[in-house]
C-alpha cells in the first residue's frame, strides 16, 4: 500500500489495520461482557471467528472462576489499567497449559467497555527465570564461603613463596615468579568478589529518591568509562521513593550502565538512556505463599549496542556467564541477587538494535517501614 493511499484511510479502517498488525490477541468487551471487537490474533487465540466471538460473552471462553472476569470488573470500577501475570486459562476450548499475561484497560469513550490484551508466557517466563537467578545466587553463596576458607589461605602461602624466590633467582626466572604473584593476586581478587554473595546480613532499607541514585551513577560514568557516550534521561518526576538501600542501588545501576557502555564499545553514535516510570498493576507472586506483591516502580537502562546473543539471554543472570574475554560473569549475578533481596525483579530485552535492562521495585510506604522494624527517620 502506498503512503498516499494509507493517508486517505478512514480512522476506523486505520485502527483495524493497526490492531491486526499487533501480534497479540486483543479484544474489547462491552458492559454486558460480550466481545464487541476481536483482532486477527484474537480469532486464532480463541479459535473462533470475529462474528462468532461477537455473539458470545468472554465467560464462555475462559475457565470457571477465571481471574480475568474479576480484573475486568476492577478496571470498570477504578477506571485504571491493570496488568496480571501468569494467569492460567487452560481449557479444552483454548488448549492445555495456556498461561498468559493480561493487560486490561478502560475505554473512556465507551463507558463500561474495556480492552483486554493477552500475551502468552513472556513476562511470566522472565519472572520464573528471576526466581531461578535467586537460587543460582544462593548456590554461589555456599561456594564463596568455601572458597574463602579453603583457597585464600593456601594462595597466601604460594604468593609468599613466590616473593621469596624472586630474590634468589636470575633475571630470566624472575618474570616467572612475578607471573605466579600476579596470577595469585587475580585469584584472590576473584574470591573477594564472590565473597559478596555470602553476605546474608539483613538489608537496611529506607525511602530513596531513585533520580538522585541515577544522577550519581551518571556522574561516575561520565567521568570514567562512559566519557564518550551520550547518556540521556527519561524520568518521571512524580515517582514516589523506592524502598531500598541507596548504596546497593548505586551498585546495581553502575553495573548495568557499565555493561551498556561495554556493549556500545567505540561506536560514535552510542547512547545510554536512563528511564523511570510508574507501572500500576504490576504484581508478582511471593514464593511459598499465594500473596502477590506490587512492584509499581520501573527503572530502565537502555543502550543502542549490538544486543545480547539469544543463546546467552535466558541464562544472562546466572553466575560465571559472560561474553567478555576476561570477565568473571559475577556482575549481573550480583545485580540479580541485590534486586531479588529487595523483593524486586530484573529482566532483559535485547535485539540487534539494543538492549534494555528493566528493574521493577516496590515503592516506599509507612507500613513497609513498620514491617522492617525501622524506627529511624527517612534517609536522603
């Protein structure tokens, strides 16, 4: 279709084309719960034509007691969009093991109507991987404690012996003793980094202004490893404080920005974007219970580098996974550990056009301080 023809399309026709282009099932549900619109993907998803869907209610296509219906009622009452993740809508009609993420939004122009968009797996899988990352970090905790005890002491003896030998050998052999010393120091440094994982002390958390943290990280980056990279800001100034530890947040975002800078490399048009947003309705399950915790604060680090390999992406936050020649693979594992200990979630979206690390965190509330036993005043 030419651009001229496209520009003469009526608005409803253009909307139909756009919605059919979206590779996600999208339906509009009227005040009586009847499906008043379905795009092409929705027809495939529900295994029915749009005409058939228009004659029935959504209730006929989802399992009895499905949370979708209560979500729709919630959106009608609050007139605000809601996300729900990992909703099981398995049925003989839709198929077995049908787990979806759901986005429900009101239609202000049509009171009582809502739009429902389904997305199979995606975010739910990412959250599952985040729980796996936490388990992997815990396994590194035990390994770090063992390494500190069993390896650092012998390494100290090896280094001392190499230094003694250095004074008694020829100039030609002295290079070998220095090599032993340097490599011993490198191993000790690696063990020291891993010891961070064995720190199980409770995190001291308090209300933190995320923009102060990001500005601090940006200043460090611009005066060091990202001095030639353009760092942009896309902040939501109305965000409430995040319930977190400031120093650990700096560690998280410094790691993410450094990774972004390394992904950009020496390209002249390299850009890193730091973004913050409020995402109401974001909730995740708490392991071991049926409670769902709200994570309304979304912080993103986006770069326009070459992206992450699809082979690495599913295990990106696991320990010892790295694409760097001399990397240890502990940076992102530590990031996942810190975010997980804060009750948050980190995910990564990547393509050849760039990579986005998205951190979802809880907002600060007075009740949260009570739950943590904090009695001190807010910290800057």
